[in-house]
C-alpha cells in the first residue's frame, strides 16, 4: 500500500508501525488506489478518539482522492467517541451526504475492526464476528481506500489489511 496524504503531517507512524495522528491537527485523509469492488479492509484499533464527537473513518469504494468532499461517494466504517464510549457503525456517503446504514456497536481499544463489501452486501466485522450486514447498491465501485479524520481527533490503528474477495455474497 502506498499511502497518499491530503494534508501534510496529519497522519504519521509511530515506532511500532501504527498509523496515528501526526503533528498537524486539521481534518485530512490518507488513501491509496484500490479498484477491486469486492473487498474487506480492516485494522486493529490501538487508540480511539478521546473527545466526544471525534471520529476516525475507513472508506472503501471511494470515488476520488483527497479534496472535493461535497462530491465524495463511498461506504464507511466509522469509529466515534459518543459521550466517552467508542462505537462503530457503517455509513454511506453519497455526493458528500453521510447517512448511517447500520446500528451502533460498542468497540474497545484492541478490537479488530473491518468493513466488507461483496456486491450489494456491506458488513461491519468486530473481532472476526460479523455484527451486521446491510444491503445497499448505491456505491457500486470506486478507486480508493482511505482513512479520514476530523480536526484534532486522536486515534491509532495497526495491522491494516486489504483482501480482495472473489465469489458472491
């Protein structure tokens, strides 16, 4: 994976190979080109957002790299701090409008989280267990996988993986 970063120094790696918040505190994205439609992308959460409302997002089937937020389309695994508790949910982003498409699930630092897309089936996976699968066909393809974060949102992830999936849901 060759990561491209939208704003310099927003993302960094620590000595252990974790992707973490860098020295800049603006919102940004780190992405790489990936065009396989049926995919599972996951990571281990090493540090969750510590302030209520802050989040880190993992986008798949993203239609464009950093920039142009109003025209972005993707499926998203969101990890958010809600009143001190970490939750994960699936979202869809259609032309910049973000809508939840799953329930909220509690998560903890150390959890292995993933988003899987096979045709029109989108799944949220926590610690190798599928928590929910939704049917949605609004994002059929895209050219990127990305992590995005809001301004000042702290986070840490490691063991990032990408798997192409063959077959049907």
